C-alpha cells in the first residue's frame, strides 16, 4: 500500500510579531525582538521581568460576542488561528469543499492550557467566594478545551487530541496528526499548538526555578539570545500556530496550493531529569534520526535546521550536540538558526510557530537568522558551525525542526518541498 503524503495547505498564526501568516512572516523578516517589560501584571517581585506579549488580539475580529464571552484566551486563540488556517487553505467553512467533516481532526498541543484563566478565577474565589467564579471555569482549564471548542465551532467531527508534552507539545500534535492522515484514519487535520501562560503564578513558577532570563530586564529586546555565549534563560511568550494538514489526494482533488509537505516525525524521552536535558544529546539526536528515517530523507539532504534554541545555558549546548550527533558530517555545514528571540518562548506553541516558519522558508527560499546572536558560544560553534546570524536566501527542499521540553521530552519534524 502506498503511504499517503501529507501537505501543509493553510497557516494560522497569532504572535507578538504579527497575527496572520503574512504579518507573522513579515515580522520574522524584520528580525526585531518584541520582548519588553511585562505590563500584564506587576513583575517587580520576580527575577525576570520581561516577556513577549500579544497586545493587539481582539476576539471580536474572529468570533461573535457570545462566543468570545464563553471562551477564555486559550480557546479564543485556538479558534481564531484555526479559522485563519482553514481560510488560508481555501476551505469553505460551511461546506468544507466536499471533505467529510467526520474525517477532519483537531490536534492541538499546550503545556499549560487554560492555567492563566484558572489563576484569575482563583483570585476571585479567594476574594469573594465560589459564587464569583465564572461558570465556564471547569470547561476552560483543561488542555483539551481549545481543540474541543475549535471542533465545535467548525463542526469538525474527527478525532480531537490534546498533547501536553511541555515545550514539544505542538510538534507532537503535528506528528500525531501526520500519522493519522497517513494511515487513513482521517483525511485532514488542523494541528499545532496554543499557549497563554502570562499570569503571575505561571510566570513565577518558571522564574523561581531560574529558567527565565533575568540579566536583561533593562534591555528587554536583548533578553532572548539563542546560542549566544551570554544567554541566561528563556523569555516567556504567548501565541498560537495552527496548520491545515491534508492528505495529498484530498488536497489535489479540491485544487489546494501547498506550502510544503510534512514528511517525518520522531519522538523520544531522555528518561533523565525533569529540568536538565541529557548533556550528550543522545536521545534528542535519536528523535531526529527517527524523524529522518520516517521521512526517508538522508542526512545530506537536510538544507536547513530550525532549532528549538530556547536560550537556556544547558539546553542550547545539549541541542547543538544532538544536532551534531544526528546529522554527523552534515552538521559541519548545514545552516542552523534559532528564532525565539523574535516571539519569545510560548512553550507548547513554539514548535508550531516554527513549523510555520519551516513551511514558509521552503515556499519562499529564505531561511531566517538568529536574532541577538552577538557572541556565539564557542562550544556550540564547535558542534554546529553553520549558525545563521542573518536571513539567507537559498533552495530549501528538506528542512528539520527540533523541539524539546521539560521532562526530557524530545520531538523532531521533517518538512519538504512539494515536487509537482
């Protein structure tokens, strides 16, 4: 039996550098960090006081007032980006272009789900009692709330899957959707990740374990520094990235124009530590190898790596070792960049935003550089000498994206051009 190919036909994004595919991509090209001092709450009690906020999201631009009132920001993000991805793919929301809605799924990853909304409701509970709590609380906080609301709003009756694999959640959601479409369980899916973690308790939980950057509070735009010798932690962000995935035969039948093909997926566990990655990158490298084998792509064929590169001291060097270990000689020359200085680290949504970047890089023949890479860590350069400082035009036919999360959760995706 011939294995089905899976095309990326639509992209929906809400991010600190732009909402909508075109605005987001323009923001990536501009290469300016949006990170600034938090004004969502008072950050003065914390070591880190900066984040990548989204301040221009208006729910009523994407849904009616009643729906906006019923959904928290987590589900609002998902619904807005899902509709955007569907429209970008050329789907008629009412008729779905003849695709059976029983065979369209929603696969969405999130590390924390509706935790920020729950935190606000808990404050109300402590101040005024249970009767002050919003009646939708129980329906908003769990990780499956956003994909469920998206499925309800768009009448998508295929499987709903929520993944909570920390910062690899979006990549895992995309990979599981790939598998379901390839094996014929479904014909299409909206897949990716959403995250809205900017609340005092959620932010403080990461700050107290010293995972966040604290050395650039006075110059926030320099706080996220992937692969740089001066990196001191990640910068929390919020956002959502959802891709429309379709079986090639389904997309062709309705005349869809693909951005790229999602070719392969691999995942592993370090089985090592909840916060620290394996220093040698062994299991992360194995996830990359599995993804490449799943895609039937040789090491020499990889044209660009969009790295997780969260800007943590331990994580970035472990990832460099993983890439070097998995790609062998190709790691000496392959272009590599980390793009989180452009939108922060929205946890489970990061890998979905990066999947969108990979698809657009393939379509446009341009790979972004690593913003804020002023003094590359020499140990990292030893492992992956091809770090991109600025954007580079080129022919990118096979692209690798890596994603890693707390608990040693590793995922890798391989994307490719669609040859006609």
